[in-house]
C-alpha cells in the first residue's frame, strides 16, 4: 500500500506518517523542504510547492497512491492535482467554515452554534464573507464534487485550533513569553470566559488515521475533531503557568476596553465561543482520544520553552508583547473599577413586601 502525505512537517504530520508506516504503508512525503527538522527522514521526500497546481501535477506524474492526505496547501489545487493519482483523498479543513465563527454579528442569535455538529449551517460560499471562511467552504465543495463525480473517494477533517510542537502558530507563546519575562500580571479578556475548541496534534492525527482505516464509512464525509476536555482561556493561561512552573496574576478586563495577549490565543472571530461536537467521529469511526490535553499542553510548553519563538522561524507571526500598553490598560481599568466599587457600593438588601415599593 502506498500513501502520499502532502505537508507532514507540522505538528500532526510525524504522528500521521508513523501511523501509516505502522499500518504497512509505503509513505511519500511531499512538502516545500523548509522544515526538514520536523519531517521523518526514513521516507521518500518530494520537494515542491504544494500551493501550485502545476508543481503538484508535475511532481505526481506517473505515480499512484492508495491514499493521499492533504495536510496543507490549497485544498482545491490538491483535489485537482491528485485526480488519477489516488483512490482516496483525505483533506483537512477548519471549523471556520461554520456560520457565525468568523463574523459572529452576522448570525441570529449572535455567533456560531455551540457544540456545532457537522450538519450545522455553513458560511455562504458566494458572498465571500468572511473571506477565509468562504474560501474554506468553496474548497470543501470542490473536492466533494470531484468525489461525487467518481474521481476518487474523498473525506475530510475540520480542524479547530490544533496545538503542539512545531505548530505554524505558537498559540501559547504570548502567555509563556510573559511568564519567561517575569511579568507578574496580564489581561485576560471578559474574565477569561471565552471557549474555543482546541485539539492536540496527536489526537487530530488519530482521527485522520481512523478515516484511512475506514474509507467505506468515511467516503463523502467531513468530521469534526477536538480534545475531549476543553478549557476557558483563563484556564488555559493557568495551565500554561503551571506547566512552566511560574505564576502570574490574570486580571479580567472587558474585551471592548483594550487589547489582550489572549487575542493572539483565540482563532480569528472565535469569540465568545467556537465549540464543536465530535460524537460523529466516535460513533462512525470508533475514534478515541490518545493523549490528554493537559499532558499535550505541558509538552507544548516544554517545547516552546526549549525553542523560543523568533521572527526567523515565524516570519508572519507577530504576537502582542507591548507590556507598556498592557500596563496602561490595567492601571486605568483597575482605577476605574475601584472608583465604581466605591461610588456604587452595594447597600444592604431590602425585603419588599406585596404592594410595597423600594426607593
């Protein structure tokens, strides 16, 4: 059996490649060659541009695979390029495709459905808003159409915020950096009550492999994935501090007042909540979580501590680390908070009887 893995050098890739090898697949890894440190060395590598339809088509000439996994790149380009080159295409998408995540105010009631199932309303692919979400929807529709036309079997996974070593976005860094710099306090927006689905890389890889194992069941289907246990952003901050062996005071500030480091921690538009239901994957594919999110988060913190985030490794990542601005916001908010508490001090409760009015 032969498997083509397009991508494979990020947080999920090594786990997927090892799982395929364990299942007896001969694995070919296709990627740009920019992150060899995260790529398994004992498989064949094809270095090309997975974002280019022409480059993909050229790289796949004369080759055929039982399964192709599109872990990054342009899914529509991948879907076109692997026609005639694979029996089963498994591609990744994102939960931003659900209506209301990227533009909460556009829905009624506001925001994405809580614990959204795979049949929840999706964004309109035609109006182009939000732009990224509409592009994700069009990509999903394009590969599903090719699958329905008999080009190959097609299945997909809708990733939430995936985390782990070598992740392209080091979500935890804005918090960890403050801890490493000895900061004693930081803003947590809206008292840290936001909840956005997250998934450890190993758990995401496990669902991809479950789809590979069950092509008949998974054909034509998309599946949500997320850790079994989810946390508010305050809880995540506390767990990061615990894993780093440090402490910091998280101060709740209304998100409308000022920016927070946690704005970098939450997927765009994913507020106040972006939660998905994963019961379909359990029910249809027998998916089971393989690593607890607490352990996976501790591993991620340890890796980021040993591999600090820099511009060279993450040229497009610009976390908010303006401590002076953060202190100004905190000082102003705490002063206003104290003033309001003093001026609006709660009076002793008055029990009002029937027909009585309280002044």
